C-alpha cells in the first residue's frame, strides 16, 4: 500500500500543473504530428518519383495526420494547430489574447521540428535523389515536400485570391463545427470531420499552390529548409 502511495505521489510530482505550458506543449505535439504524417506522405511520393505515392495519397496523408493530431491534443489545448485558428478563437473570445503568442510559437516550433524528423527519416532517400542536390524548382525539386510553392502559371492576383478562398473555406467550416448551438456533428467525431474538410480543400484547391492554409505549417518547414541546405531562396 505504501509503495502504491509513493508511486502516485511521484506521478503527481511529475505532472505539469502550469496550464500555459501544457497547452503550449500540446500545440507543439499536434503540429509535429501533422507535419510528420503530412510532409512524410509528400516525401514518400516525391522521393520515390511517384512509385510509392501520388496526389491522392498526399490528400489522404495530410487530413488523417490532422485527425490524429487533433485527437491527441484537443483535450488539452483545443487542438488549434494553426495560427489562423488561434487568432479566430481570440476574436471570438474563446482564447485569451495573451495566450496567442504561446500558441503561435508552439505551432511554429512543432512544424520546424516535424520537418527535421521527416528529413531525418528520409535522409538517405534525399541523398540518393538527384545526388543529394536540394533543388527548389525544376524536375528534381524537393523543397515542395516541406512548404507550398506557386505553380508556374499562377499570377499574383490569382494566387492571392486562391489563398483567401482556401483559408476562408477552412475557417468557416471549422467555426461551423464548433458552433455548439447548431452542431450536427456527433460528439467525438469533430476531428474526423475536420480531416475531411482538409481533404476536400486539398483535392479541389491544391493545383495552384498546394494547400498553404496554415501559416505555421508553411513557415516552420520553410525555415527548416532554409537552414538544412535549400538556402534562403526558399523565401523567394
């Protein structure tokens, strides 16, 4: 009995009691999971030159990665995993404004570390692909594994409109799901529906410049590629 009491006492001592730290770590973990599965599916497709993946597998990998990430963190931080969502929650009064920098920073770092994990996982494949040259454009480009880049046909105006439509579709859909008064989604299935929303956006709006509807998901990996060998050209 005494041993059991000591065990519980040790567990209690190891528990994080600071709510801000717990929520920040949850956002970090969730965004890490999102990048690990999402960018991992892209890496498998591109580095195998389409043998072990294609647009459909990527369109499935990202949404299911998001679904898993949301289930893993929704009970702690609400599973925003996206600065745009966190900002919206602040505007709606569902998140303290003081917590916004904590959430955004945690999401950015989670995306950066997630990118490093994907790079480490496929390091040998990166070295074998085009003799280890890290290209941003052209047939052997690999930078798009981590971040989104506009297609060659896209104009600035059309690109801006593309991003506004995609981001608005995501925000309005998620806010509709979170509307407790008119919520028709069964409790516990919200992450699945969010994943389906991401899948539909990716399948229907991904041709112009992928799906950069998440600032942390794009900027974190872009920062990683800048320091990992692709260079500062990833920002141009």
